[in-house]
């Protein structure tokens, strides 16, 4: 597949787009940690067994994993803003279902609906790429990507405060209210993207991927209850391997697949996704360990004896630091490239967990660990969408970032299962109650450090260590953006979009299509009708334009790949006029 370079007219998006999309991402991420303060009480609250109560958490994880790539692809096809609103609406419906019941099955149904909102993260990143000028894109995508951790971190103290002083159902009413607010703000502040992918939705591919993911994630999340060597666990893992293999063969034969596996196999995409799993593992370990260490009674000899709310506040800097890291990432990435910032982030995470091995004896030390890990995870998370966006066509941004978000979710799932097993196996049993030990906490931190080490090795295989000059990867000054734009024009097509009378047509969608019929670039014409599209490689292209009130136009053109621009004015409707 040909790589895409998308030119965005600067100034089209209002200044509220980025904070609104980031707020939507934070709201969605809140669903992941909303129930952490009341996990141990769920069996009693729902009048069920501990094994059944875990489905309240597992259902959200599974639905989020399934929905993320599917909603990304639907956004590419039918509009990212539209699908973002759908994701948030489903989340609100699920929150209201959970708020109104204490029945286990209804609670699981509501939590399943809440998980579908995870698709909002890649949809928001796709909207940013399609609308924002280059000088704002780097920090914006960083903030959107980090919203997963920001929302999870901020939700802990807030949820703990509510759970400690109010009925636990209030958590869901609050989540529903935040979802409604996010929908209203999106409707008011976020325009729809003009970029669309060609083709139709791959329903068989969606069903196959969903089945494969469920078969894979189910034994990961329930393996400790069923037994890792049990027939059920091993059978589900085997079935997952068969289904995903058959799904992959089918996707390679489909003209418009849900996930373009050829693009996914590119080194830039493949190693970014694999590194994302490791980042997901490292993020979830601190979320599982520190709250427990802080709340264990001092009588254990190592517990810090803090209340639920104080423990949440001490871990909250994890999310806050991730938020303030976004602008720092933008400057570093503009200078050194997202590969370097990813490596730097992983190194900081390793330092945080390494220091954490000796910083578990006081509450303030947990604060230090949270800040260090927040900075590292923030840099790592911020780098991932830039690496993906720089390696896939604009028409596949939603699906590709959806897959990347899925990889992070798989990482957190594996982390939850492995760390849960470690803490259970190393626990002391006092009066029939399993109490986590300091040995278990330290082993968990060592596992996180090992995951980061693997992530570092994978990051080293990513192509390119400095900015490549591609506009979507830069986040420098306006002068830098203008220079990049001028360089891109020299290597592509430029001209004006005119009507039948020769008057300029503003905001016409101009699309570059390569010789294989795939979109290779897209932009909107400026107020004077001007447009510019860079070519990813020499060859034959079709430049197509369309606008409201005008008939569509497609014109064949060839670019030799040198530094000379090819002038091509497009007349709607009518014939192509040489520039």
C-alpha cells in the first residue's frame, strides 16, 4: 500500500477541538478504573461469588478490545465524528443500565456497553490528523493518546471518594453525566472530517476478529480462576490461534479488509504495535500494586495504612504527569522524532520501576514513583500514534490507531492476569484472607521492568531515529510547517479548484489516488481554491475533486518524482484545465 501524506489547511479547526476530544478520551478511560475502589466488595454488592463478580470487569475489557478496531474502521468509512458520538452514546446507555441495577447479569450487560466506548481514542486521533495544522498536531495527538492513562489515573481518587461517602451506583450516574457532556461538547465544537476510506465495511472480518479476540482474552483474564493448565484455558487459547489464523488468511484476500495486514506488517507499524503491548503491561502494573500497598494496614510490617481516598490521591499524579507530558513530547518529537521519544519514555519507565524496588516504605515514595512512571508512560503513549500515523494512509488512520489501542489493551490484560497470579501465589493467608506480600510487589515491579526492556529492544528496530520531514510527524513552529508545506508542493501536485465560470471553490475535497486504486493523499481547498498534494513515490495518479453543488471530477496525471511541481487546476464540473 502507498503511504499517505495528508495536507491540512491550517486554521480550519477551532481552538476547542483538541481539549474537547481529549476530554472525550478521558471520559472513556474513566470506565477502565471506575470500579477499582470497590473491586473487593463486588461479590457482596452483587450478591454473587467472587468468580462471577470478576465478569463485571472482564466484560468491559472484552467489549473494548472488540469495539476498538471496528469503530476505527467505521469511522474511516462513515465519519469519525459520527462514530465518536455513537461510541459515547453507547457508553452513556451502559452507565445508566449499571446505575439502575444490582443484578449481576444486567450489570455485566451495562459494563459491556461501556467498553464499546474505547473506540473513541483512535477516532479522536484520526479527527486530529484530518483537521489540525501540522504545528499543532504533535502535542494534540500526544494528549489524546495519553488520555487513556490520564482518565484512569484521575478516576481512582474521584471514584474512591464517591464510593467511600455515597452509594456505589453514584459512580455510574457520574460517568453517564460526563458522557452526555462529552457528546454535547463534541456536537458543538468538533466538525466532521472530510476524509473517507473507499470500500465497504468488512463484516466477516469484524466477526472473525471479534471471535478470535474473545477466545484469546477470555482465558487470559480468567486463567487464574480456571487454572492455566486446565482444558478450558488451553482449549480457548488453541481455538483463538486457529480462528485468528483463518481470519488473517481471509483478510489478505478481501479487497477492503477491516485490518490491512500488509500495512500492519510494515516494520514501522509492526514494531510500534508490539512495543505498545509492553507499554500497556508496564502501565497496568503500577495501577495494581501501589493502591494495594498503600491501603494495607501497618500491622503487616510493610503496608502503609492509608485510606482509600488518600491512596487514590497518591496515585493520581500518574495521570496528571501524563497530561503535562504532552507538550514536552511535542517539542522533543519535533527535534528528535517519535522513535527517540518512545525510547526515552521507556527508559524513564525502567528507571521508575527500578527505583520503585527500593521506594516502598513510605507514602511519599509512592508519589515519587507515580510521577516518574507518569512521565515515562506519557512520553511512550504520546509517541505511538505519531509512529502509526506516519506509516499508514490517511484513509486508514482510524482503523490503524484502533488496532494500536487494541495492542495496549492486550498489554493491560496480560498484565492484569500475570500480576494477579503473582500476587495470589506469593500472598500470605491470615484468617482465611489472602494478603499480598512485599515479595509479590517487588516481583511485579521486576516483571514490569522486563516488559519495558523488551519494549526497548522492539523500539530500536523501528525505522528512522530523527524526524523524516513528513508533515504529520512534525510539531514545530509555524515557520517550520510552512517550509514543510513548500517542500511537499515541490514533490507533488498543486493548483486550484474552480467552478464552471472559473471562480475558486473553497473547501472542496481533493483526493490523490494511486495506480492501485488506493487513496494516497487528501486535502481541502483553501479560500482561493488552492490545494497541494505531495506524492509518496513517482508514478501515475488520479486527482479527484468534489464539492457541494458541483459534479465530481477525476483527472489522470503522472509525477516523475523530481522536485518540479505538477500544476493541475480542476474545474467543477468540466474538464481539467492546465495550470
